[in-house]
């Protein structure tokens, strides 16, 4: 009787419970083992749509960074508290291929200094773009002959050195790699800034600088450091908070600057 009762209990166990007791049991409905659930095979149309989605994400990453930011800089605010609410940065597209190249342009107003920046995920990308356009302008302005100034020579040297070290052909364009969407937008910058004052005793000079800005995932805030040899021997910290601004702001284009007047980095203080 005991043997019969034991057999009866076993026979009464529902089929789904039996599968739970046997991990390697086959799911008869799907024809697959339960530990490897069935996943559908995507159609070509779906794969194409997913590819378009990823491309849109890359573009939106840069589009989201465009806009007006209120800048906080303790170094400037401590010396000039009256400027605390007026510091701004306006980010916009650099050209028609901004999203493809990963390049942006920004107008920067630090009260004491004003100017423009070209930004991209890598400083080498920025410098390559700046050099290509600056050297082209030098050729066009020189009746077919290339008249390079010191700033254009500097850009050429750093770009060529980077290409040599990385085995990149000298005539190749340096482009942005795939964006990592899990990480904040991290931009390197080349800046052209001039002193925001009227002076009749000194010639107009432009300070060439570099900066690095790291945006949060929502692109509403960023923090970074900028080289400002005009006012500090060390990197200056700045913070940006996105604001809604109805005030029109004409961004001073990087290519409008006379780079023959640029004094890059510490060279500014040697004048």
C-alpha cells in the first residue's frame, strides 16, 4: 500500500510542478529548455530602425548641449562680485555637419574676458578642424600663397605630431569616435578670448586657451576647467547651469578672429 500511495502522489503532481523539479526539462510549448527563454529574431526593418535610433541618439546628445548657460566662476566673482549674475556661455552648432563631426561652438562671456570656443569630444579633433579652416583662410587671403601666422603654425605642429604618433595620414581628417551614451558629454575646447575693456595704450591681443567641460547626462549642467593666463597661473574652475534665455546673443565666430593677434598660453604674459 505504501508503494502504491507513493506512486499515486507522484502521478498527481501537475506537469508545471514537475518541470520546476527538473531544471533541464523541456518546455513542450516552445520546444526549448526553460533556462533559455525564447527570443524573437529581429527583421531587417527592425534592425534598420534600431540603427536609425542609435544615430538619432548621437545627434540628440549634441543638440541637448546647445543653449544658454549661466556661468559661475569663484575666481572672477570674488574679485568682481558685481559680475556674478552676468557671466554666460551660449552653445550652438558649428556648421551643417556639427552632429556628424562632434563639433560645437560657444560664445563665452566671463565679464573680464569675452570670446569664442570650438568644442569636441577630443582636443585633437578641435585642433584639426581649427588648423584646416585657418590654413585655408590663410591661402585664400594670400592670393593663392599660404601666409601662416604663429597661431596657425602652432596648430599645424600639434596636429602633425598627433598624426605621427597615431599613424594617421597627414591629409586625413580626424573625426569623432562612437559616443558612449552611458557617460556624460566630455568636451575639449580651443578658446579665443580678449580683455573686455577699452584701451588706447596697448594693441588688441587675443589670448589663446584650452578648456575641458564635462556635462551631466541631462546636459543641464556642466563643470570644467579653462586655462586663463591673463588672470591666473593655474587652471580656472567654471560651472555652468542651463537657463531659459530670450535675450538674443550673436555668437562671435571662431573664424572671424585675426589669429595673427593670438598669444597662446603663457606667451600672453611675456608681452
